[in-house]
């Protein structure tokens, strides 16, 4: 899947077209992602310890991964991502990194 957690993506189709957000969660088996601030749905909840009153909560729902494109951190454009093998100098092992197909810069996902 071309989208990873904490990537900044832009929605390219649907009601939220043109909006940007950070990927909160990825479901690779279903090819869906949850993006911060995109695709809000109302969820009716029963009273529980977290929410003693119960009620209606708005939260983000998943969208299909094909409706989102990664924004390259260097060139700030919508891009497809590719994978290329790179040999690590310290260990000598070959690892795969993601890179921007427009500018060739590697894409590193920030974990927070």
C-alpha cells in the first residue's frame, strides 16, 4: 500500500476533494485509511464510563486509499511513491525505502 501512518495526504476525489490531512490509521487488508479531519460521521453511543451521558459523537470514518495521494515533503506536490533498495553502510543489509517519483527524494514518515 502506498500510504503509511503519519503521511500527509490530499484527497483527490469525493466530497472532501482538495482537503489535506495526516493519516491516523491504515487498514491494508481493506485498502482503507482514516485521515485527520476528513469524512466525519455521526456515531450514536450508549452511556459508558467514558461518556456517562451517551449521545451522538462525530468522528472520522475510513476512506478508500485510492482517493488519497501522498504529498512529498520536499517538493510539496502530489506524488506517487516508489520503493527502491538501498544498502545500509553500517550493517551492510539491503533495506527498501519509499521515494517521491517526481523529485526522487526519499520519503521518511515521522512518528510522533
